[in-house]
C-alpha cells in the first residue's frame, strides 16, 4: 500500500473517533473548551507517534524474531507506563509551576483507548518501519479533526439556554454522531482507499 | 447508596459516565461479542485490582499507575492465553479493544480517582460496582441493538446509531436525576 493511501486511511477512512470511537477518556473533559481540545489532541498525537515508534521497534526487534508476540500487551503497557513517567518528568522539569496541571493531563494523554489500539495495529500491519510514525501522526491528525469541531459545537451550545435534560454528555454524543454520519458519506468516497488498520 | 449501587446506577460506565463507550459501541452488535467482553473484562479488571493494590501501596505514589499498568499487562496476557488455549481467538480488532478497554476504561479509572489511604474494601467495592454497571449496561445496549438488527433495521449496527441510543439513555438518566432532585427538594421544603 502506498504511503498516501495509508495516511488517508489513518486520518479519514479509519478515523479513530468518528469511525471506531476509540475515544480518549474522559471524553467530556477533553471537549470542555476549544482550547483544551486543541491542547489534548496535540498531546495525544505526540503520545501516539512516540508510543507507536517505541513499541514498533520492540515488536520488530524482539517480539517477532523470538516468537514472543503473545507478550504484546505486557510490552505495550510497559512502554506506556515508562513513557508516561518519562514525559511527566520532562514536562514538570520544563514547566515546574504547572506540575499539578501536568499531573492531571498526562493520564488523559497517555492512558486512553486510542493510544492503546493504534500502536498495536500499526506494528503488526504497517511496513516499512518508517511509515509507522507517519501513520501514527495521520491518526493523530484524524483525532484532531474529529475532536476540535465537536468541542467547538459543544462550546457554542453550552452557552445557549437548553433544557437540563440534554445538557453535558448528551450534546457531545449527539454532536459526535452527527460528525460520524457526515464522515460516513466521505468514507463511502474513500472506500477504495480503505484498509482495515484497527 | 453504596459504591456498588452507584457503579450500576449513578456512575454507570456505559449509560451515565462515558467511560467504557468504545467497547460498548463495538461489542453490542452481537451477543457473542457482548458475552466475551462481559466475562473477559470483568475477570481481568477485578483480578488486576486485587493484585495491584498491595503493589501500589508498597511503591512511591508517583509509581502507582506504573504498578497498575504492569499488573494489568500480566493479567490480560494470561487471559489471552486462556482464551487461546480454549480455542477462542478473537480477530485482531476485538483483541486490541479487549486489551485496551480492560486497561484504559474500567481498570484505570478507579485507580486514578482513588487515594492510597482509601480502605481496600472501598476500592474493591467501587471496582465491582463499575464492572457490574459495565456488564449490565453492555447487555442492555446489546439487547436493544441486536433486537433492532434482527427486525431488519440494519443501521442499528452503526456507530452513529449507537451514539444516538446512548444519548437517549443519558437523557433518560438526566431526567430521572432531575425528578429525584425535585422530589428531595419538595420533601425538605415540606419538613
């Protein structure tokens, strides 16, 4: 598969949120404001590229050559645990006055379904190796393109006088459903390029 | 209401707190998947917490998540081996999701909001409540979607439809909470 097709697939046809809902958790917290959604989307994209690259290296250099693929979950979780620690320490060193905010943000960035599923799928399905970080970046771009418009929609509606019964998560779920439906139309156009990555 | 009751009702991870949405949306289109995920996630989440609690308390506070992740990795790997030996081998995506949701959703959440000084029984009650809430929520959603699919309503299997159903469920929960709040307010006013 060509790199262009792979990137289109990762960003649109297999969009992590609007096609598969591999939602970062806590989804409503992430979408509470436009600014926050941009920051978290960029953070998760960075985490995706980092974790996918490190895990793919271990998968291709250790797990596959020694037939240890059954240990994939353990290895990925170990990579995540130490990446979380490493990047938290780096962030706290660079921004020492934001230690509490960093402590709250890092679990959202590193410990979510997107960051678990995408690296596993990429390591097993994508070759050559240097395509992996680029595809992870495309998956992150897809996440950004899904999360930011939903956050904008939510931010706009949260200032409107709406009945309490449709407050909070209801708006987020309905907005995501609408955007997913819209992407589905585009997905039909991209069907020829689609490749089941995750 | 106790922690177990709250996990099933007010903090249900499928219908109220959008914690286990990826798996609920994915596994609720067939009964086989719903049962596989209900049993698998329940066992791995409860066993992981039982094993991780003593390790977490022994390690420095900033390493608590590391202990949880590595313990979870071992438990999920063992669960996968059991599935493999018993001839149940989920295809790639269900397998990835099984691993992912076991850790990211129902497993990590009680650990992240819990405190190290919290009694073990309280933490376990919260975990059991979440797991029961997850299983009941998933089975309810599966019943709805599979019935509609069986009657020929094909879009019931799609992601947008799943999200709309969950939004309707959340609206019902919001309404229920609003009515209970009003009743409580009315009672206090009466007194």
